[in-house]
C-alpha cells in the first residue's frame, strides 16, 4: 500500500496505528479537503485503488480514479445514489476499458458459498424463488455521541462520528431499499444474473417509520432536538424482483427496529431449499427424514466451497468472519494476473441500482418499474465467472 487518503485525523491515526503494528512501510498520506484523493490517484503506476468512503463519494471517486488512468478500482457498497450515477460508472468503465469491482463481501460468506456449490451441483433442482436482505439493527450506528462509533448518544450529522456523520441523512431524505447488495449479491450469483439471466422489473413497499424516532426519544428524551427530526425511510422496506428466467426474489431492508442480525436468505428450487434463519436445509429424497429440516451444517461440511477449503487458514483475523479476506484477495489476484475481476461493473450496477429503483417504485405508489439492462444485451452471451474454482 503506497498511499492512503482521509479527511478525518482520527480515522487516519487509526489507519497509521494498524500499519505501524504490521511493520510495513508508512504510505504517503493525503488529506486536507474533500478532493485530496484527486492528487492521490495521480501517483504514477498505481495498480489499483479501494474506495471505502460514504456512499455519496463512491461515484465521483470511482470515475475520478478511472479518469486518472487506474485500471482496477474496488468500491465499497453501493455504487452510486441515482440511477444515472450507475449508468455513469458503467459508461466510464467501458470508455477506459477498466475493472470496477464492488467489494460485496457477503458473496464470500462460508455458508453462502457452500450453497453456491450446492446450487451448481443441482442439489436444489431448478431455482424458483430466492430471498435475502439487510436486516441489521443500525440504531446504535446511525446515532452516537460524536466520540464513539457505536451505542452512545443520539447525535448524527455534524455532531455524529463515523457512519452517524453521514448515513443517518439518507434515512431522513430517502425511502427505499438503501442497502440491497449484501442480500442480492449472493442471490445474483446463484441465478447467474447478467450471465444468461437478468433482473426485469421491481416493485417496493415501505412500512411506516417509527424506529429511529423512538430510539432518539428513549435515549435522548422527548425534548432532544433530534426528537423533532422526521425520518422518511420506512422501518421495513420490502422489494420483489422478477427475473428473465422466471425466478422471483424478495428483499427486505430492516435497519431501524430492535432485532438480531440476519440476512434472511432463502434459496428454493424444485428439489428443496435452504433457509438461513433457522439454519436448515431440506432436499426431497435426500434429507434424513421426509418433510423435516436437516441441520444446514451437515450439508455445509460436505459441500464446503473449494475456495474456503483451500484458504480458510488465511482468513484468520480478517473482518466479518473471514469473508473480507476473499474479497480483497480476489481484487488483488485479478490485478496480479491482469484478468477481469470476478464481480464486475455490470454486477455492481445491477445490484446497487435496486436502491434508486425501489425509491422510484415507492414514490410512484408501489408501481412496478423496469430494470435497465446495464450490459446492453450482453447478458445473453456472458458466462458465469464468480468462484468457479479454488483460486480467487
Ligand atoms: N461490506 C461491509 O461489510 C461493510 C461494512 C461497513 C461499512 N461498509 C461500507 O463502507 C463504506 C464506509 O463505511 P464506514 O463504516 O467505514 O464509514 P466511516 O464513516 O466510518 O468511514 C468513512 C471514512 O471516509 C472518510 N471520508 C469522507 N469523505 C471523504 C473524502 N471526500 N475524502 C477522503 N475521505 C473521506 C471519512 O472521514 C471516514 O473516515 C460505506 O460504503 C459502507 O456502506 C461496508
């Protein structure tokens, strides 16, 4: 790593501590204003750049990096804010013949990959219906006291720290599935979206919004200024998607109510299904008992994906249960081998565009809206490339 950029000294100091502990050479530091990154991406012969900033910065930083000549850009979820942002990134990647990979780490979760292995070996039969989402109580992240990243205070915006500094604003001004990619990324790999299949249309519904307001009142009191803030984001946003090959998808965004974390996966085919909430699998004629769930673990041990079988030792200490190792590993290996990244700009755009499309559907009174084809017809010819073997 030759350079890092951030506008916040606390964040830079944390990064510097990690680098010092690792014994690696201290990279060049860029800071000072919101556009300091522009100077960083001009460094000669950079192999790649990772964009891990607030959502509204992803599009300008990705496109700015491509314009500076970078051929590999990894960006945290999501790709952009508006639908036009998504087109702009796709067109820029095409213009500069460059790789833009969204760092969707859940695609590499161990159980998610074991299910991919099972899907590819036909265990579930022909896939019919899939579910997933982002069901994560973020109240202690959307608010804090400006000093801690989690669980203290009810401040946000200028007075908030880390995600409370920016993410909460999206809950005030927007209503839609604001974080679709952790749920839909794995699903897209199961049914080969953009590779022989594509999303056709989408329809979203939003519940009323209570969770964030109640949280402010509970911990800050009725007289706290933030108790007056009106949140537009419904507590539970539900989206249905229709696919070219006839599958249906149900996604849920649920971040403002008390609840344990779960991405709520369900992968159902003509022969059986996986449901991750109760850690269970049922395959007709193969499960231990007729009409009774098997513990998913027995299947996952047998169908562990070759990538995990080979690399699980290297995942020790990596974030999010090891899956962060794989997403960075695949980005770096693609650069070293000068090959396309296993998740590309068309995947990033299709998965992330669910946000503006769901906002549009809700705004139009739950109208069904058409999905754009970011591949311009190439989805009919493109072949699956994600995690076909144990390499990266
Ligand atoms: N894949 C995952 O599991 C996962 C987990 C957490 C966060 N994320 C994503 O990662 C991204 C960052 O989230 P986070 O939790 O690290 O947020 P954060 O607020 O803790 O960190 C963002 C950093 O970006 C810096 N920044 C803001 N504007 C900048 C600019 N113009 N130039 C340089 N630096 C700038 C901020 O100072 C801050 O240090 C988001 O897209 C988020 O959704 C993904």
